[in-house]
C-alpha cells in the first residue's frame, strides 16, 4: 500500500522542527542521519561546562538519563513487577497477615500480585524444594560413607543400597531417588552431591538478593528512581545500546528526506531513557521534560509497559508537554492485547479517564492492510495504524536492517507529523492528531483476524482495532492540513 505523497512546493520555509526520540541509544555518526541530528546551539562540545545553564553538561546531541555524572551507564533493568516486589518485600515477607489493617491488607495483596507477576512465587517455592533436596543428599552422603567408607563411589552404588542399610531414611531416600542425576548411574557420587548443593546455593543467593535494595541498576549508579524533585542527572553518553534508537531515528529521517523536492528541516533530538527491561517512570518523566525544554514539537515514544507505580509523575510530564503544544507519539505495544482492557503506560488518559489530546497511539499494520498479528489494539486507546512489518532503516555502525513492530510504526507517524508541522506551523498538536486520525485509509476488509495468540481463529471489525478504523494516509493528511492551515492552498 505504497503512497505517493504530493507535498507543497519547496519555497515554503519553516525553522527547524525538532523531533525528540526517547529510546535506548543512538548512533549519531551514521551518515544517513548526519543532516538530521539535532545539535544544541547553546552548548560547546567537550568543554566540561554547562554552557547553556540548563543543568545538563555538554548535552550536544541529547542526554542519557540511564547514567551518572562520572560516565557510567546502565543497559539492563528488571521488570516493574520485580522492582515493586523488592520494594515491598522487607515489609511483608515475614508478616503476620492476621494483624494487618485494612489498608495494609490491600497493600499486601498488591505485594503478592507483584510476586506472581514477577514469577517469584514459583521460584521461591522451588528454592525451598532445592534446600530440602540438598539436605536429603547430605544425609544420603553420610549413609554412603558409612556403607562404603572412603572408596570412590557412583550413583549406581547408591542405587544398590539394601533395605537394611536405609532404615528410618525413607523420606530423604525418596527425594534423592527422584532426582534427575539418578538417570546417570556412572556419575561419581561426590559430583552428584556437589551438583545438587551448588544448584541450591545459587538459587539461595538469588532469593537472598531479593532483600537487598542496593542492587537496583539505578541505585548502583547513585541515582534515586523515586526522586521526582530532581531531573538533573545522567550524562551525555547517548551511544550505548544504539540499535533500537538508531532504527527509529532512521525512519523519522526518511520521512523528512522524502517530503517534497527538498528535505524538510527536521532535527532529531536523542534522549536515552529506555533500558532493556521495563523503563523507569522517573527516566520517562525526565526525558519528556528535557525534550520539551529543548524545543521538541514531536516526541516519539516507542516503548511501554503494563505497570506504572508513578503514573501521576509521568502524566504531569505529559501535561507539561501539552501546555507547550508538543505532540507525543506512542507505540501501542507488541503483545497482541486489547489496551482498552489492559492499559499500556504511559497511558493516553488522565486519572479521570479523559483522553490526552496531544498524544497519539500507533499500532502496526501489514502490507496487505490488516492489523499485524503482534500489534496491540483498542477501539478507544489506539488511534490509528502505520506500516510495521518489513520496514528498512538505519542500524549502528553505518548499517541498515529490516525490522517489525509498533516501535517502527510509531516513528512513521512521528515523521509525518513533523513534516506537517514544518509545512503548517500554525496547526496545534491537537489538530495534527485529529487530522491524522480523520484521514486514515480504512481497512480494505470489514473483518480481520484478532491480534495475539489464540487456539481458535477469531475475527475483529476494523472499528474495534483503533479509533480511526484504518491506516495512516500521509497524502490525505497533507491535503486536509492544507485546508485548515492559514498557510494552506485554498
């Protein structure tokens, strides 16, 4: 469904449009991105000073909120349920639930919910089983030494023990006999004992680490993930883990490069705030505010999670963006779920359920005009789809690659939105969002397969997939914007 878009003549000029990309990292040296990388005009490179007095030293091309002032950075973080469980574990791990108040019982229920969501309940139970199994093997080892003395023995020797040798040891013998090492009779017995014990000790160390709050990746860097009074942290090292961010930036640059006879003056501001794992709310709030304060008119947000303990702080940052007329473009997610039922964060609604008119949520479409099988969807909380399969873009070290996902669909919308804002600067973020939704190409079929994994084939109507009921149409959006803008052709 390739679109040939007719843009206004190149004589129409506009000062540069800044598109902030909040992501994992960026290769700003890629030659295809050279003309589109934002450079801070008020900062001098590598002088170790905060020339523009914005609180960020040497933020030449952007900022890294996954770091600290001495140049250290994090790449991986756990899931949000895991972090929440660890936060609450010191209070509730040995609690007497019969003595809890009603409010404490509600928080305890949340704690247990996080334990299940992080799949720690099963792991903790399994570690206890490993302890019992290790104890059983130690008892059996004493029995083996009593029977065979100091000679080298194997698992087969254990299996040849007679009933008279094992009186009163039914339980540990039963546990040992059901262990997988029993299927390797030639294994030296001491190796079997050491294997079982080392497996338990490894799990025990991991469970013990649940009681430590100091091993959080941000805390190790000296940062405080729950400190929303201070957003001046991090460093200017935006190049770590650059694959995802470079792919996203390349899509936006391609939109600007092909918008008419001359490239549009779009500049990409790189904001590193998304680790492998669930992003931290503080980093997201800080990244949005940094982008807005540095002049971004469009912010691409190709990330998301299903739990946000500090959603109010992130919402405050999004409202700050709204007050500055900044359009937030968010990927709907790749889990094939209905986000009207299971919201993804940062959510497009405030705490009263009202829609944020400066945020547009993007799902992924297939080349034949359907919703992609992996794309999240929702009649109320996903606005439109954009191509999200087999999209080729820039990759680190001067390369190129092909990717799929709503993370790739969102920057197509960000790129088109930036082009619209460059041609028609009088249109607000709300108006751009409404135009993009109103001008979609409606799905060619009334029904299509429901995204996600299902044992049965279910169908969904186009109007249940997204609010606009269709796929981004840049040509139609440009034409509609021209009718509304005072800079348009009438």
